[in-house]
C-alpha cells in the first residue's frame, strides 16, 4: 500500500505555492522514497510534493524508465507549442487537450545538492511543466478554455457525487474549485 494518499482537486494544499527546499536531510530523502512508491502505486509518471500534502518545491518522476527527483526546479527556457491530452493524479479520470511549450530547459537540484539541467521535449517536457505547475499551486484545469472548463466542472460534479455515494454516512466528498 502506498505511504501517501494523493490529494484530490478541491484540497486547498493543491492551490498554494510550495516553499523552497532549504535543507536535504534524512526526512526529505524518506519523503522522496515514499513519493516514488505512491507514484508507482497510482500509477503515474510524476508526483509533486503538494499532491501528497507536503508544501515543498520538489517532484519525482519516471519517464522512459529513468526515475529522478528535482528540488527547487525552474524552467529557464521554453519554445514551440505542443497539444496533447493531459491527465492528473489529483483529478482522476479526466483528460483534456492542453497546449504547452514543446521544449523546455529545466534546472533544479538532486538529493546530493548537485545542479541538474535537463533539456526535454514533448511528453517529458509536458511532465516537467505539469509537475512544476503543482509546485506553484496551478492545476491542469487552470489551463482549460471555457468549453473545456464547463466540461470539467460537469465531470467533477459527477465524480463528487460518486465519491459521496461511496463514502460512509457523514463523510465528505470532493470539493469543486
């Protein structure tokens, strides 16, 4: 069983900017290990710390069987445009075509404090942009156009109703943004 429960849209932690990581210690290393386990259990390609309720600027990822962690990441350059159907572990079951830059240069740090620079394109670039959005309190629904946003609200209402029906009496369901 995954060490963490992934936070779902409506949880306020998902709309807050995460704090910079100032120290890498044993607790942070354990957090990263637990986040990988949670991400693989979901399953997903990436998982940001706010998605498990931790307000720190880091995320884990595994693209093309190349797992990694980025601490205090930032996009230094981006170019192009790529439309792709995107999903999110914090918005289960919903996928939308979203336009994002096709290529990015991402800079951050690894668990040893070494600066890491990654040039990524297409799916990997999208993965990094999506996880970085989580660190800034931005969800994929924030990138939707008006028609997509209406569709998302409708789907989220249905998801909330199903969650409420499945929950024990008196338990709350999803909150809509």
